[in-house]
C-alpha cells in the first residue's frame, strides 16, 4: 500500500485520473469534491505522490556560517541542547531560539548525541534480549473502530496476541462490556492452537474491578472476567496503572490497524462490501498466525 497522508482528500488513483482527464478544473473539483486549488495542483503535477511540506526557503535566525559553527561545536564537544543554546546566545547569536537550534541540529543530522559519541574499541554494548516465554502467554486489548457512514454507533475490536508465537485472534463487538470480554475469552480459548496459561490485560472495567472495588487499587478477584479465567484455568495478570508499554505488544498491533484504517477511503462500494460481509459474518472474527 502507498503511504497517503491521513488528511488527504485524494488518493494516487484519483490524482492520476485528475491528471489524465481532459475536463476543466471546475468540473474535476465538483466531481471529486475537492477545492479548485487542489484540482489545479494535481492537474499540473507530473507525479501523484505526496511531497514534503518543508518550505523551499527556511526563515532561520542563524546564518549559514553560524549554523556551521554550531554544528561543529555539537560534534566536537558533544554538548546537550540547553548548554549549546547558552553558548550560542553568549558568543554566536543572542536571538536564536531553542526550537530553532533544535531544528538546525536535525537538518544537519546531529540531533542524537548517542550516535555522535565515539565507540570504545574492544568493548561492545550489551545487547538486550527479550525474555523467552513458552506459548500460552496472551495479551488482550481493545481497539476503538471508527464509525462507518451507515452506522449509528461505533464498534470495538477485541485483540489477543500470543507473546511467544505472535499468534493473533480478534473479533468485533458492538460494545466493550464485561459480557463481551468474557465471550471473547471463551472464543480465544476455543480457537487457540496452544494451551493458554497466562493472560495480560489493562485495568479497564471490562477486565477487572481494580479501581471500582472497596479495596484501594486492588482487584477483588470476583469480577466476571476473573471468574471466567478461574473456570478456564488461566492466570489473569494486570498491567501497572498508567503504564501501557507493559501491554505494548498488542498496543503496537492496534497501532498498525489504526494506520491502515486512516489510509482507507470508504465509498459506496466499500460500504456495500462491508454490509455483505456483515450479512455472512465474515468480519466477526479472524485468526492469524505468523
């Protein structure tokens, strides 16, 4: 798939159609529901891909000579940004701003101090490796899906991914209640090719009563989802509060889904296809394995 800006009103296919069409700018603007400036731009372009939004002329406080001095100080002295800013104000240009200095370092490829530090010969940095886990340790999370044009309310994507094998199972629900979470857990248990031993979720009300029970920040174990885990012989673990990176494996998978959804433009044909899939429940659940 081509990379398309999330706010773009056109796609490479429609841009090519605009460029090849003999119609006027006004007709093309009405046909594709875009402005006259956008239609004129793609009519005159030789390519259909997004270009950089960086301005051709940069309005910088530092002159090219001053930028060269700042970059050389960064490379030789390995100064942090704030220290380099103080030296710049004192000896080079008192009007330079912190954000402008940071953009200067990024343009010249010296914004990361770690890459500028010399490596010591004979010493290699220890490589961090992930802890090995046996198959059966699953991460579960929920992804909010965008509301389709023919829907009155949004739907929710429940996702489960195995930490060791990266086996993925997901199902779409109309709500995110504890009833949906327990139903999803039973379906995951039935579809999983391995024995599920442990389960990691966040602290949502559909998974735990950690923040709704009388005990302070402690789950009671009497939540419907906890009871279902006990019945299935699964250990239920919770990620620390305000620490989503603990459940980062499934969070990253949800991010990939979000990126793909942002690049999708839904028309009447797409809506019809979605309706057909719903009629036969083709979009209800999917199981993947890598």
